[in-house]
């Protein structure tokens, strides 16, 4: 139910690009992605691996993180000087009035300029810290999307297996109803039962065949759902490995209380970490806005060469260097409003983080209740199936002996079919609820 080994293997953090002077590219694309033969039997970890490698929604979130990493690198570039070069070459033709001769020249020039922001009262630092916080937020959002994908694959996998079990149950019911119909037909020919009994058995038998068609339709739909998560054609046919039967996989692999689960979720959930990182970024936004009130100090320098191709002063060389102090005096109250906006954005992020925390707490509690209810239902269905099997056996024997009516037999068979299907569905409902609880805790 948990895949730390798989996720770690697929999301190894290595530099993504060769040109990365600030070492900002830390998240690499999923590794270990190979072509799988879909016709072969596949287990749940394999399905998760294919989904991580192929799911377009997850790939979109991955690209968002890469874009944010590049944005952080661009922000760090503000600490370095800016160097620019320019050059020009042209041909000039002049002709004065009353002169027959034209004067031609081919002047060219080259210039290089350097500017370097030395001090800005913390604006660059706050901007860099803000970009780091935004990167952390996007990275945690990507992790949350990864957890969601794992859960969705779990749910689709269990749903498909559940529908396959429902189909088997429906096919077993067809056999039972067919057996009852054949027995009733024999008894009708012997004059032991009425025509209405025979028709009732026939109708029930035919309706059971419709249940098979409905189960097959459900399988097709659940297969398409799983295929969509793996970015495969909708008509893909899956050969799935059944869950292990050497142990009780319905049992939680933790003895935490529900309160401990809630505390763990608040500490581990990537959504919570993303919200807190966004809150930190908003706090740095206030510092950035306030820096608009402060001056900045920068150094500048330039050098140039101009060649005029004329007379004894055919060229000129220039050079200069200096310090520039820029002091904001008035900008139409823009800075004040920017500070207010940053403050409001921060308060908004605080409220969002609190709302995220409360949502996680509620999600964990509900997931725990769903799991415990599913386990209880599964245990009840185990006992119900035992009783239904015995009831159907006794009813059939009694019917053959002429002690029971066809209605009682069909009722007991319907109860058996319902119990058989209920047990299969409740088993996979427990596994789905268990996966949802692990996702809610943040322990995938």
C-alpha cells in the first residue's frame, strides 16, 4: 500500500541541465521508465510506475517546478554585474553645395558597458528568498500530485479487481439460477409444479444473464479509467496480479490513534508544506514591497572606441567609471499601495494555510471512519456469505424433496448472489479505504 522505495527510485534528484551555474535544477524527470508489455501480468507497483512516467497531469506539474527553478536562477543573477557590448559600422556620403566632389567615410565604433548593483537594502535577498519559498511550494504541490496519482491508481486497480469479482459472482449466480430453472422444468413436466413456477424460474435465470452483461460493462469502464491514468488507449486490456493472500492486507500497518494520524498528516502532508512555503513567500513579499522606500547604490563603467577615418583625429577612445545613488522621492504612492497589497497577500496565505490544516484534519478523520466502517462491513459480509451458502443449500435440497416452493429457493439464491458479491466488493472497499487513509496521513 505504500511505495517509498518506488517513488524514491523514480524521483532521484540530479541536475537536469549541464549549464546551471547557480545549481538551481534539483528535480529530475522520473527515472526507471521502461516500456511495459501490457499483455503481461502487472502488479500494483508496476502500474504506479507507469502512471508516474506517463501521466500528463503529473508531467505538467513537473514542468511547473522546472520553470520555478529557472526563475530562481534568474533571480540569483541579480547579484552579478551586467555587461553589455555594442558595435556599429556605417558608410557616410556628404556633398556640399557648389562642390562637385562627394566626401565618403566609413566610421565604426565599439562600446562596452558594465553596471553592478551593490546595495539595495535587502530587496535582492528578499526576492531570492521569496523565489526559494515559491519553489518549495511548487515542489510540494508536485509531491501532492504524485500522492494523488498513486491513490488514483490504487483506486482504479481495486475497482477493476472488484468488478472482475462481481462478474465472477454474477456468472456463479447464472449457474445457480440455471440449475433451478432446469429442476423446475423437470418438475413441471412431471406435473409437480405449476406453469407460473416454471416461468418465474425462467425469468430469474434470464435476468441473471443481464447482470453478467452489466458486470462486463463495469469492467470495461474501470479498465478505461485505469488506462487514462496511465496515458494508455481506453480499450487497453489489463492482466492484473491479485493482491497477496499470504497475510491479511486489510489490516493497517500502524497502531497510531486517529489523533496521532491527524498530527502526522499535518506534519507530513505536502499540501500543508506547500501552503506554509507559500505563506513564507508572501512574507518576503512584504520586505520586497517595503524596499521600494529605500535607495539603491550601484557601480557603472564603460569604455568605447570610435573611428571616424578623417584628418589627424581619425579615432576617439573613451572610458568612465563611477557610483550611482538612486533615492526614491515620490512615485505616486505606488510603494505604499504595494506594501498594503503584500500585507493583504500575506494575510490571505495565512488563512489559506489554516484552511488547509483544517481540511487535512477533517480528511484524516473521515478516512479513518471510512476504513473502520469498511473493515466492519467486510467482517459482517464474511459471516453473511457463510449463512447464505448454507441457506441456499438447504433450500435447494428441500425444493427437490417438494418441501419448499420455487419462490423460497429463488429468494435464497438471490441472497447468496448478493452475499457473494457483497463480500468481494467489501474486500476491495477495505483496500481502497486503507489506501485513502494512507494518502490522508501523507505516508504513501
